[in-house]
């Protein structure tokens, strides 16, 4: 049962300590000497803490708006599988309260450009998760053997789509849990978590619509391969705690 104990957010002095705890949990999960059962518990706890951290930053921002302002970033996503990278970061961004538009090819090459709108703390969380999950997605796909009789590219693409669907669902579930846990809590101004988060979402949506008033939703994804289930299963095993938080990571997004 969710606790309805009221707690008022008045300071962010504990934020660095919480991030250090997340880093320590992830380091334990990444250590090859850690038994898999312990590693999975560490990963699960790390992501739960990250989701709670996102809610806490929103609550603290209500009393100190300058601490976490709405902003935006344009990001170039390179090949291989540039469009699948777009789908991955889009799922993450939407789950974390941001808005994203795909602007198409970046120049004449295969890279894709996206524009993300959100609060600064949430954009940082998007980048952390995308960087981690991109590495896991790439390494997971590289470890797959295409079944006999399957077209290699179609099977791999369907595997990627399965992975993206599953990790996206897991991130959304964790975010819902963090919001539910904050139910009944208030900011220093007396506003509820639900109201604060709804207002933030409205600000992000307004900024997005002002920049792209004629934007529309993407079309239906068409799959021709049979790797979706295997990718979905790999997404169930993925560490969604934002690997290597605070450290440079190959494959991170760049503006």
C-alpha cells in the first residue's frame, strides 16, 4: 500500500548524496564479481532511486524555479540504426516528461537530428538513460545470431524494436511508481506532487507546440523480421539504472 505520509520539500542539499548512492549501486551491478541476483537487485534499486530523484527535483523546483528551468536541446543520432536510436530516445524522453520531435536527416548523411524539450534535470536523466541503453542495445544485438532462413537486417531491426518497446515500458512503470509514492506530499509552497508535475508537463508541451505548431505524430511501425520477441526479452534484462552515471561513456549523445 502506498504511504500517504505528508512530506514537504524544502531543500536539495541531499541530492549529491543520493546521486552518489545511485553510482555505488550501479558500480556494484557492473562489477563482474557481483552475483547476478545481487546485481539485478542493485540495478532495480538504482533506477527506482533515479525515478524518485526526478520527482524530488520537480518538487524542489516549485519553490525555487531558477534551480531547474525548462530548456531544449537538438541532438544528432548517428548510424548504425539511426532511426531505431530515434525511437529509443523518444520512448525515454516521453516517459520522463519531455517532448521530442524528429527533424529528419542531419545534412546529406544517414544521421538523424531530434529536438527535445523538457526541464534541465529531466533532460539530464534522458541523456543518462539513453547513453546506457544504447550501449546495452548495441551489445545485445551484436551477441545475437540471426536464425537460419531469416533476412539479417529485417530480423535485427525487429529485435531492436522489441528491445525498445520493453525498456520503454519498464521506464514508464518506474516513473508511475515514483509519482504514486509521492502522492500526498507537498512542496514548500503547499502544492501537491500531482499538481507540480502536471504544471511542468504543461510548460514543456507549450514550449514544444510554440516551436512546432504543425507537428504531428509519427506513423505506424512496420516490421518484417521475427526478432521482436528476442529483443523484448533482452529489454526485460536490461539495466535501466543509467549505467556509468557521471562518467564519460562511448556512444553518449552529443549536440
